[in-house]
C-alpha cells in the first residue's frame, strides 16, 4: 500500500486570548496601580522574548484544534463538516501552511493549492492575467506550463473581458470563479477548498463540484472540502470528518458520518451577558427542531424577554442557509401588534419546517415596532441542523441551498 499523500498526527493549535478581568465597578487607586504594573511587566517580558503582546488584564488559552490525526490517500475527496467554531477553517489554514501548529506533525507529499476565503491568494493590485501567472509560479510551474493551461482557466472562470482589470475591482463572484479556476487547473497534487464556493451562483457551484470530482477520479489528485451542504458532502466525498469542539467526533464513510452528525441534538442556546439600554430586550434564546422523525417537523424558539414599557411590538425571525443567504422571514405583530407583559417572561414561537431542505441553518431574532424603532435583536447567533423526512417529498419542498429565493415562515406564538 502506498504512503498517504496527507498524514496528520496529533495536530493541535492553541491561541492566546487577552481580555479584561471581571472586577468591581469601584477600585482603590492602589489596586489599579498594582494591576497596571503587572500588565506592564507581562508585556515587557513578552516583548523581550519575541512573543505576541496581548492587551487586557488576563491571558487565556484557547485550543482551536486538539489531538487531530488522520490520513488521506491519493485521489481521495475528504469532506470536513461541523458547526460554526468547530475548527474547520483553522484546520485548513494549518494544512495550507498559513498558520503553524502548536503541537503535532503534518506530512504533505505534493504541492498544495488552497481556496479558503474571498480575498486570499491574489494580489489585489495585479490584473487577473498577472495573478494567474503569479499563482502558477508559486506552485513551481514554468511560464510555458502556465500558458498551456491559460485558456482553460479563463474559459472555466468566464472572466475573459476582465483579464486585464485589477482583481480588486472584481465582484466577489468573479473573484471566486477565477480563484477556483486557477487552483483547479494548475494541477496541484492537493486541493483544499473551504465554504468560499457558496459565494458563486448555483450553476457555477455545480460546475466546481463536477470539476473536483473529475480531478480526483481522472487526475488522481486529492481534495479536502469543507461545506455545510451535507447533500454535496455525501455526493462527492468518499469519507468525511466531523469536527466538534476542535476534535474529531466522527470519521468514516460520508453517509454514516453525516447521519451521526445529524443525530446530535439540534439545539443552540444564547444568553445575554449584560443588560442593554432599551425598553425591551432578549435575556435568553434557544432554538431546536421538534418531531424531526415525523412528517411534520417544527422549529421551536424559546425566548426569555424582559419588557419594561414597550408596546405594540413585532417579533421577526430571519432564516439563513449555510451560505449565509437570507432564505426566509417570519413576522408577527405587523397587523395585530404584540403587547408583552411587564417584567421577564418566557415566550415560545414556532414555525413548520416542511419548506426546508436537509442542511444547516442560522436564525436571527428581532423585537421592534415596524418602521419606528428596533428594541433588540440576536443576529445569526442561533443555528440548527435539519434532516428532511426522506418519504415526505412534496411539490412545495424547496432546496434553498441551491438559491431558489426567499419564502415566508408560518410563524405563530404558542
């Protein structure tokens, strides 16, 4: 058996985070001087030793990745999934040698091309033509080799008219099209792709997915692919890694890994740390999917709201797909205003999930008087995963992840 093209052993990545300590509102002058002195000494020692200087009173360790080990064979397409903050992007940045690991060892047997986020990989002042040659040179290709691939790259990206325009003037879609075309056609042995493809339109996404499959099967190249689109992961990836809290939770065949990922409770909790200066605000919020195994699943939102004197309110729920696109809006109170009791109470809101396709979603909540005043909002802090019942395929089911537009949530207050 040949050696794996990617071998990761005991990988870990630690960040040091500086923050202000929690302390009483009033402190003596002596305590303030002592605290400032300690901070000065700590920063002076860090500077003398060439370490990063962190602001704040305290320094906390944060492990974005911990004890990551896996192998990838030549020609394999490996999917990586997980909730926001699970460590997916950090793992790709370490594998792309953008950031160094704190612990562990990585062996890469081949050239690596990465497509991680809009704005990376190209020099903004150079034209599209110049950036194609620059990226080829970085991969160690000669000008002759790049010229042989040049027409294919331009045709795939569809940016012929803008080749001699600086890429800083490109739209995000044009930028991603050219970046993917360069990465895929300049023949690196390893291609690393993050969720950045979600920026493109549906037809280009399908084109990119087809290209990744072809370069793997026909070209024998290896692809690492991060996505929240679970259907795509199952379609193009032989194996899949599920990250949770910076560690590998599941690794195996894509269908099995996705199934285990979706079996985990779809429930996200948010809690406010400090009371805002407004008459009505959220204290807590939780979102979950109820009855997911039935034909009529429901998304339930439980909120704890403090109301001092606000009246004639409206409650909004904005729903976003994995690409960050707004796909749905639920609104209560625009016609018949909501009057919440004074004080702090729990309120439950629900909407049917029959229009949702399988995938990951993020919700934003808002309390306002429509067109007059916004009292409070929780913007894209709550997320959930949804598995559409396979036997309940109706004409009204819309696969929102492919960009079919927005629809209205049938929101109700329980």
